[in-house]
């Protein structure tokens, strides 16, 4: 599965969730869905905006981890 | 014409149709003229009970379908792609197939051209509603996925 490490990057950069949400033009509720790994997909435009704001690469935010139960 | 107006007009027509169906069902018992017409002109004299039972079952099914349709139309203005609507179309489809089956069986006992036409129309409407139900179910899935795409 793909894990979203947005919390870690936000802490590293000292940026709050609200600030990021406002900067990239999404709601706090949607940012929360992203942070809690409940999202089904992420748009390139969103990823681009996050990377721009946090000055990082997609690999810093997204990480592949082996599924424990083997489910896709 | 806006979606809101269209939905309101359609719902008003559906409510009028519901009242008409209910009135016709009541007329079977209240009006002597209707009874005479059914017995003399529509071939119901041989098996009145069976004929009335068939009409009541089909009338009930028609009312149920109209109520479900009105409920679906109510959601058109806000958010029609919900699981409830998909299930409603499936229920309507099954109900229409049941009515079609009643008309089909009637063809073997009291055949009229209109009975055969009704059977065909109900079976086709049922299949159409079932297809719509499946399409709605897929739309609900797409919508859910889209909502979770950030």
C-alpha cells in the first residue's frame, strides 16, 4: 500500500495543516483524508502544489509499504 | 427550464398519476358502472375474483413504482447519485417484472391485445429500470472514488 507521510513533512518544514490546505487550494477536510491515508487517489496538480509549498519531492510524501494482509 | 422546475413538474405529474391509480383501484369496488364494464366489455365475467385480484396487484405495484420514482426525483436537485436511488431502481425493476409476469400469465386465461401489450411494456420497463439501477450503482462508485481523490 501507499502511505502518505504528509504529517512528517509538515512537521519538518514547520508548516501547519491549515496553512498548507490554504496554499494548495483544498479544504482541511480533504487534507485530513490525505493525511489519514483514507484517500483513494491524489491528483498530480495537488501533488505538485504540495511539493512546491513544502519544497520536497513526491517520494518524501508518498511511501510504498508491504501490506500485512496481502490485500491490494 | 431549470432542473428544479423540471423535477417539480415531473413530480406533480407523478402525484396526479398516483391519485388516478388509487382512484381507479377504488372505483373497482365503489362504481357499479366500472364493474359492469369489466364484466361485459373486458371479459371479466368468467372469473371476476381473479381479474380483480390481478388488477389490484398490478395497481399496487404501479403505486409503489410511482412512489419510488417520486422519491428518486426528489433527490435530483441535490445529489441523485446515492446508494438509495440505485437500490430504488432495482426495486422498481423487480416490481415491473412482477407486474409484467402477472399480465403475461393473464394472457393465457383472458387474452386481450392490451394485456399482451401491457405485459411487453412492463417487462421492457423492468429491464430498463434494472439496467438503470446498475448504471446508478456504478455512478455511485465513481462518485465515491472521485470524492476520495484529493
